[in-house]
C-alpha cells in the first residue's frame, strides 16, 4: 500500500509525468526500430541472410551503447538536458526516415548500416539524459527511489511493447520494413514534442558546476577508466567474476546467431514461419531470464554467488550439446530456456560480486567497463559465429566450442574460488 501511495504522489507531479511520457515514447520507438532492423537484416525475402549480416546488425544495436557510454556523461553535464531530449529525438526521427528511404532504395548495405548506426548512437545520449534528469523533477529520498524503480521498468516495458508491435506488423506482410521504421520515426517525433512541456532550464545542469574545459573533462573521464582498470586488477574476486561473465556472454551470443540462422533456413519454408519461430524462441529465452530472477537469490544464499555461476556453466556444458545436437526446434527451444536461465543467473551473481568487492568510489567506472565487456563479448561472438556457421546454421563445431568454453568456466571458477568467501574483497 505504501508503494501505491508513493506512486500516486509521483504521478501528480506534472514535470515527472512529462519526463516519463518522453521516456515511454522514446523507448517504445527504440523497440520498434530495433526489431525493424533485425527483421530486415535477417528475414527479408530479397536478402540471403548470412551470419556476417547478423553480426553487423548486432554491432549496430550494441556497440554505440558501450563505446560511447563512459563519455556521454561529460557532454550531458554541459548541455541542457531538455534540449538533448528535444533535439536528440528530432535527429533520430530524421535519421529513421533516412533509414526507411534506404530500405526501399537500391543502395549498398554499408550505407544502410551507417544510417541505422547513427540512430542507435544518438540513443545513448537520450537514455542517459532521461536518467540524469530524473532528480530534477522529483523530491529526494523515497520519491527518488520510487521514481528510479518506476521509470526504467516502465521504459523497458514500453520498448518490449514497441518491439511486439513491430513484430506483429512484420508478420502481417513481408514488404513493410520501411513502414515499421517510419513508425519508429513518428514515435521519436512524439517524444520530442512531449519534451516541450518542460522548460529548457528545468532538467539542468547547473552552469556554475560545469568543468571549465571540455577537453579536460574528456581527459579526466579517460583517466578515470584507466584508474578503474587498475582498481579491478587489485580486486581479483571481481575481475574473475567479470571474466567468467564475459565468456558466458560470448557463448550466448554465438548460440543466438545459430538459432537465428536455424529459424531462417532450417526450420521453416517461408520467411513468416521463420519469423514466428524466432518470436517463440525469444519468449522461451525470456522465460529463462524471468526464472533466473526468481531462482538466483535462493541459489546464491545456499551455494554462494560463485557456486551458482559454477552450476550455471556446468548445466550449459551438459545440456547445450545434449539438446543442441538434434538441431530441431523442440530440443533447441528447451536449450534456449536453459541458456536464458543460466546467462541471467550468472549476470545477477556477477553484479552482486562486483558490487560487494570493489570500493564505492570506483563502482561506477567498474560498471562502465563491465558494460563494455558485456556487449563487446556479444558482438565478438557474432563475428566468430560468422566465420564458423554454414548458411543453414547447423554447426557441430560451434556447439563444440561453446561446450568447451562452458566447461572451462565451471572448472576455472571452482579453482579460483576455492577457499575464498563469495564476496571477499581482494
């Protein structure tokens, strides 16, 4: 009841409602755009999709978040955040329209990828600006805690809903990719209009608190990341957990590309049938993620965080080849559930270890490094899969590689966590 009352108080705040509406529209547009991009690259009838094309799409969707992330804050603390929301969304709407035009035009794929990459790069600034602006529209204390709980969760749901809408439109017809991208552009434009309900000065930052020179601010950010790496080298517990998570994320990315290719070429006779199978695989894997959120706290309490990571990696080492070698939808969907459970269980455990093992003064920088490792491992896995996978996605060699990696992670974590407390600071 207390949470309901706190939420009702938040929703009475006009500026909070405006910022939340801008977030919902922006992230719904992100969901639409990302699904449109993925389905155009993988499931367009006129394209002979390859693992290399999938790897390129993953790079477009993920790398801007990681590589720009540590530096976006420097610029966001120099620009008016309301203006970032306004002009960032207007720019994304324009770039999305350009992307839609390229889809219907006879242009080289490289030009299409550059346009799509520009949309996702700007997205990093908008999302960071939404988070940085939140304390300016609510009071501190409990209101801020509730706002931090509500806004990102609602944004994730909006992105999921946008992706679901794009999926449904795409299933209705094979020649609607440009229309779906234009829908994303319209939502970006609506988000920009919503930001006009707030005054330019409302969301900050305070000019008196700015670092005097942009060059110095960027250099200090780079120095901070180097200091974070040095601190991580001194905290072996956190570094080892991050290494294990990076390898497991790599395996998950490689198997994701395999499933995409199987859905496209091995399990379906038509593009729409393959798209439907992919949707089922995503839902099943999401069920594994949800199960991990429920099971992991219980498992960590009984096994320790490192013990649960060992269980997740060992489970994958056994079940991935057992289920995957059939290369048929039923067993592979079961494997998708297991992979969702184990990958998210490992991530939750790693988050806990890192939070508990590094000094508070370095925590933000360590998590920035974590974000880079997390997404670069995924994109790197797609690149490796592009070299190994045949066109139909059936590769015993790739299954063998990821099985060995899972087994190595399990064995390594057992060795280096022996005799250590699960969250020991070293």
